C-alpha cells in the first residue's frame, strides 16, 4: 500500500528561516488562505500540511527539499492538484507547491513549448493555440501538465498524436538532493524515458518541453444518448474506434440520469479533411441519440467539454486496461452502472487506437500501449455516509473486468490504496525493475514516495 505515515511538523523558527530564503511564499495553518491552499480536486481526502511552500523557480524547490531533509519532514509535490489519490497533500508534512510556476513559452518556428512545472492544461493550450499549435493533453483545463504527462496522458488527440508523454522531449528536474538535472537527448536520456510514464518518482520537474503540431479547429463536441438505445450506441462506439483512422479520436462515458435510466456521452474529435466523416455518420445513426452537439469547433472549445467541480465532490476512481470490449463486458458494465442506482458516477472509456500504437515502446516507461481501452469506474458523490457503497461499486466494477484485463490500471487514476503489485503490473516486471534502477540513482531514500510509488531497488 502507499504510505499514510503522519509526518512530524517543523519548528516555527525553522519556518521563519525558510520564508527568508525563498523567492516564493510559505503558507502555514495560521495563515489566511491555508484552507484554500490545501484544498485539491478530491473532497474524499482532507489533510493538513504543516507548511505549503509556494515555489518560485528551481532554486526554491531545492531549498524546500533541503529544509525538509534537515527537519526530517516528509514532502508531497503539488502541480494541478488533480490526482484523485490526494498525493499532493500530506498531514503534518511539507508540500512543494508549484502553482506559482505556470508560465508557458512557445517557439512557433521550432514547434516547441516550454512549460513551467505547475502549468495547467488551460495555461498550456491557451499559449500554444495563440499560434495555432497543440500537443495532446488532458480533457479538463485545470489538470496539471506535469502530473498528467508523467503518468502517460490520454485525451482528445490521442489517436492523432499519441500519449502526452510521447510528445515530451526534455525536462529540467530538481532531484531530492537539490541537484538540477536535464532529461532528454542533450541530457540524461534514461531520465526522460522514466518521466514518460514513471510518474513523479525521480524529482520535481520545473520545466517541461513538448513537441507541437499544427491544429486550430476540429469536428468535435458531445453526442448524448439515453434509454434503451445506449447498449447499441456503446457497441457502435467500440466498432467505430476499432476501425477509425489516425485523425479520429473518441471517448465515451456511461452514466445514469436522475430517473436512473442509462445515458451515454460520446465525445469524438476529428481533425481530418472530410466535413462529414463516415465514423461520425455511424455514431449519429445509433439508436437513443437525444442530443447532437457535434460540429465545427475551435480546439479550445473541445477542451472545455468537461469541467467537473473542483474540491466539492468525493471521488473514488479505479481503472483497468482491457484488450477488447466484447458484448459481454458492455452488458456487464451497463448492468453495474444502473445497479449503482445513483447519479453522479460514471464508467469512462478511453480508446488507445491510432498513434499510441505507432510509438516505439522503448521511448518511455508506459506499459499499456497494447490495450484497446482504458475503462474506469469513477464513483462521484458528496455525502460521507455513502463512502462505503460508492467505493465498493468502483472496486467491484473493476474486478468484473478481470477476464479482459491487460497491464494493470492507469496510474493517473489510482487511489492511494492500490497495492504495489498493481503499480508494478501497470508497467510490467522488466520496466518496473528499470524504473527502480533509475529511482535508486535519483532518489535512493525514496523522499518522493507520496505518489504511485516505485521504491528504490532493494540493496
Ligand atoms: C478532473 C480530472 C480530469 C482528468 N483528466 C485526465 C485526462 O484527460 N487524461 C489523463 O491522462 N489524466 C487525466 N486525469 C488524471 C491526472 O492526469 C492525474 O491525476 C495527474 O496526476 C494529475 O496531475 P496534477 O498535477 O493535476 O495533480 P497533483 O495532485 O498536483 O499531482 C499529482 C502527482 O503528480 C506528480 N507531479 C505533479 N507535478 C509535478 C512536477 N512538476 N514534477 C514532478 N512531479 C509532479 C507528483 O507525484 C504529484 O503528487 C484527470 C484527473 C482529474 C481529477
């Protein structure tokens, strides 16, 4: 299991000294704004750090690491504050918070974006779209660029341009001993390999460099289905993505409405030359279509299709990569969605067709390229009295996928209670060992353990 050890708070005089030595700020429980600063996406996790260090550059990150080591306090790293496990907050410890470091510079001629370690996708897309360029990122603007990239990254342009981490070409990383290391072809190539999927295990990235692609408009939006047609519409979605070209990404969400009837949202994102692509015609003709919101859209509009509330709902997510999505599994998931008997909550289908399959598997640590879909049971609720049934629903739903499973779950959606075996399975034994060797080199004491942890190789 990931660790839930209570950290010892640093003494007040130490914090005064820390404040003096930083360009950024330190927020402690007595400061106004503390509750806002410790809040993150998932209201299921409520923790009280001893100090939140709002860093302003690589120097501040190194200072925060030095301070934590000297005081013997545990650290957590915060980017966009979206990881459902709550790894970005820690009881009694020190949070290295990157939310002041959100600048994104774009070199349009070289088609490269350089983003600071705390940038969100809204920051990133706004900067790159200003010159008509993109990299494939996440579907919710407030998610952190670095956190998402380091776990893989699946979104509206995955079929076209691959996983987000496939487009990461370099990074500047502050390691727990305070050194600044460059990952990439002109630095440590092995570190770049590890950052492409291996999570925030090796250091704090203060700068990330991405390859960009030209794109301004898409055919996108949402197709909404309801009632009895949902079962057939989900089958259509599966068949369409199985044969779709590289310029057609598509995801789907199964849910229930207030009368507990099943609903399905399909979100296509087409970037090819056809004004009425065949794949879209097939989806539009599926039974149960109640709202057709698909059309010509600015890419930034596509990036606003899903905007869940931040810090209000309790979330428990569990995902499973599957090799196929047979009728039997569709029926099972539909039944379980209805059996949840409550809204909200959903089953998310992310297709991995197209470009992720083209990438050289040796370029990164990602272990799920060969899967057909990532399927996630996402329990979302507000009443703490319902924790048990919602969490049980997510666990049982994922357990039901076991016969079709490949390569464990998606690290980006894991809760903190996932056993290390499932983290290992997400990479495969060989890749996990290689990641452990990298971890031993950059973080031998496992300072960065508040994550989907890769422990150092046993001595
Ligand atoms: C609403 C929502 C939508 C999402 N949508 C998508 C999606 O479309 N596609 C997808 O693939 N995933 C998606 N995710 C999952 C998301 O990518 C992961 O949870 C990711 O870890 C979030 O990163 P963050 O920086 O926002 O989170 P945080 O909680 O701030 O950080 C999570 C962890 O990432 C690491 N980290 C973050 N920044 C850095 C850094 N600069 N250097 C080193 N380590 C760092 C740290 O280990 C940290 O604990 C979504 C999550 C949510 C809640």
